[in-house]
C-alpha cells in the first residue's frame, strides 16, 4: 500500500509540468474589436472577431467601459456564448459623448484565466453646429481608433438624413479625417447627420446622430464665362459660361456692363442653360461687356430674395472697324482687344464680295490692327477677327466689319482744244474736260521740240472750265511748242492724258530775187481735221491782209514783193490753221507767230545831170528803203552845204534859191534806214552841166 502511494506520488510529480502547461493554455486570446456603432438612442453595439479556442476552454467575454480614454474602466457586461461576436451596451449615452471599450476572454480554468484586454475602440462622437457666417453645417467627430484600424475602410462616409427616413452619403473622406463643412443647399429644414465607417468584417461603426435647423443662405458659385463671342450673321453678342456646380442653382442674371454702370438685361432659368444671346445686342456698333450672376431656389434676407452670387470680372467682345486708303489701295483693320482671358494670338479672317472666308493674317496677342495691302476698287471686303486663348475651347469672334472699296471718279475725257500764239513770246492753251466728275488737278505740260515733258502750270480739280492758260516763258519766233494736259485723281495719281496741241512756228526768209519764202509746221491732234492755212502779210508795218490760202498739207509759201520796192522792205507774216469737223461743232483756229522778212535795200545814184536836159535833176533812186530818216545834202568844192532835203521825192535841180550854181563837180551825202531799222550812208560826187548858152 505504501509502495503504491509512493508510485502515485511519483506519477503526480512526474505530471506536474504538464499540468502547469495546461493551466497556461487556459488564458485565451482577447477578441479583436472591429466596430463600435452608436444606436439612435445612444446605445453602443460592439462587434468583434472571436478568438481561437481549440480546447473548448471558453467561459465568457467581459466588456469594459469608460467615458475617458485613460479610464477608469469598469465591466459593464459579459457574453457567455463563444460564437457570439457582438454586444450592445444599453444606456451607454454615446449620444452625449465619446465612449471607450475593450473586451477580455475568460476560460473555465481556475484563475488566472482572463486574457489580456483587447485593443480599445471608442464610439464615434459627432458634433454638428452652424457656421459663422451662416450657410454651412460644421461637422466635427472623434475617431474610432487612432491610427485607423488596418481593417477599416480607407474612407469614412458623411451621411445626412433628408427628408426624414432617407439617408444619403453627401461626402466621402479619408478615414483619418475628423471634420467637414457641408454647404447647405436646402432652403430651410431640420437636418441630421452621422458618420459611417465600414470594416472588412462587414460591421459598420456609426456615430451618434446630431443636427440642427439649417437655412440655405449661401449663393451659388459665381459662373465662369467661357467665351464672349459675336454671331457674325447678326453682329449680336453670344455668351457662353460654365454652370454653377450647386444643384439648387435655379438660373442666371445677364448683366451688361457699360460706362454708365451695370445693367441687368435678362434673367434665364435652368442650371445648365448656359448660352445666351441678348436681342438688344449691337456688337457691330462697338465692343460690349457682360458678366453673369447665379441665383438658387432659396430666399433669404429681409425682404426675402433669392440667394444671388457675385459676378466675376466682365468679358468684353472684340470690335472690328475698318478704314480705306484709296490712294494706297489698302484697308486698315482695327480691333479692340479681347478682355476675359489671356489671348495667345489673333487671326484676321477675310471675305471678298460673297466669296468664302479665308485667313488673311495671324497677329500677336498685343497687336490691334492689320493693313490689307493691294485691295481692288469696287469690291466688298468683310473682316472678322478671331481671338485664340492658351486653353482649349478659348475661341471668340468679333463683329463683321465691311468696307466697299471705290475709286474717285475722274473725268472721262479731257481735250486740249487749241494752242495758239497770241502775242510775241506768248502761247495761249485752251483746255476743256468732263465737268461731271471731280479731278484732283489739271497739269499742263510742255515739250520743246520733242524734249522731255515739263509741267508748266497746275489748276485745281474744281477750276472753272474751260481752262485758259497763257504761257509767257516761250520764244515763239524760235521754236514750236507742244502741250498736253494730265488729269490726276484725288490721290494725285495720273488718270487721264489729253491729246497734244502744237504751236505753229512760222519762218520768213527774204530772197535777193525779191521773193520772201515762208515755212511753217502744222497743228497736231485736233479732234477734227485741218481745213488749210490762211497766210497774212503786213507791208512796212501796215495792217495784215490775207494774201494766200493753202491746202492742209502745204506748209510753205513764196511771196513776190518786187512790186513793193517803194516800201521800206519790211514784210511781216502770220499764218492761221483752221480746224474743220470738230465733233462738238466748235472748230478752232491756231495762229502762228509773226515772222518778218526784210528785203535787201537798193540805191542807184547818177553821176551827172544837165540843166535843161532830159536828166535835169539829181536824186538817188531808192528801193526797199525807209523814207523816214532820209537825208540828202549837197556840198560845193569848199565843203560848204548848199542844199539839203529830207523828202525822198525831192531832187536837186542844180539851183540855189532858184539860180543855177556854176557848172562843176559837187559832193553829196545820202543817209537812210532800211526795213530792218539799220542806217545806211552813201557819199560821192556828181557833175552838174549847166547852161548850154553860157
């Protein structure tokens, strides 16, 4: 018996280490807390993952609670069912503040048989307040665990109840977020909020419910103008903008910005109604500026009015204008810069007449004009300027600026009707022109015997017609002059050149045979033909008389003047050419210069005469000598003047006071002028035979 006791004792002693190990195994792991969800009444439902219990040693779960993270903690409940992973703390008051929990596992073995505490979870406590200024709900909440559990969803959901019984997630935030401001878009109602956090286990941690009476006093976000363009078909401004993002946006107020202030031109409804054309727009008259305000469905203030946003800086359209320089054949396209977003470049678009539009030029962001060179007259040029921004979709058009090119009407005809010599070294030119159109000016040009044309006179386009120009810078006895008229337009460019007009140069040459030979040139470029020439002559300064008529092709004449030896020998001539068949019925006459020919003077002096004979008197015989200035003097042998006369028709009869002088040789002096005004003197002796009865 003793021996058996000793054996049993040894057996017990041998099994003692094993029994100690079994006791240590009896301390199970604590549950893994995953969720702490606050019920609407403030109770807290805890959810956990049950620990492993392969030996069926589980006795119960013990739940510990505190209102402070640092304790003290007190047991508030137990769960004797191993597989039950949740428990609700009734009367927790989690709607009043945050509550903290951990759980332990107790085995059936004797103490120590309680596990270490689980990780501590806290209920999520939500506090909702009014923003300052009003318009938003401010949400602040505590976290389930810090840092968030690895098994928690990455995002926490903010939920709102409206209407009652309907919960909507209004925002999703990172799971370590603990605050959010919610812009109120409900006009006036009681709103309740909660925080929701999902766990991989499938449980959800809800915060307590909290809320207040909220009123939407916040205006929508001011709309952003996208483009302010011009409809090129109507020259009216087209507004395009991005909608305000708030769902309760009801519509938009269109504001025209003028120098005198802002003017509301229209109100349109619909959040996504974001394009507008004002019927009163006239963007063709000048640039227009617009901005937009948004309003929602809620009213606030006193008196109540819709919540209306501010406006953003106004956009301004591009306005195109044109000026036409007809003299340089170019159009200047000017535009006002686009205001609203930074311009990257401008494109100048052009349409000629009714043709297709094409890009004429590209201009820089700072450019505000462009010269269109080489435009044609009597065409229609229309321009539109397109502005391109740096961002996609930034593209606007200007109004259409059109310009019809023209050219100043010039006379359809100009006619140099006559060129005639009107006085020595004086030529008169007569010009007529189309009086139904405006000329820039009339420029009279002259050429000397084929030399280059030189402008000698200029008359304004409004000068009375016909124009009569007297040219005194001429030598009409030495050369013929040709004239023409250049008509300029109002730009000073030659537009029309007249016919030529030529003065007639007459040359008269005396011949020793007593014949004066005349030569002249004919007139050029009458509208009609030539009827021929009339030749006029003046003898010794007497009146001009018609002496011959010549055919149009005959430009010379020989005048035998031997029958005029008693004259001074000076013969002057002019010719006139007659036009015939002028289309206007006004035939012209062009007169030449006066040309004179002086015949060679001739003097025959007898060397003797006899008293009572056939040649009973002494007198020189003169031909083509000027009788004025004539002088005949007789001298005796002692050089004494014994007789004189100034009358070419008076002869010396050999007497003094009626008494014959003695027969003998006497000296004479004879002085006279020729037709050219040159003085000639003749000296000699004459023998007087006297008195046969002496």
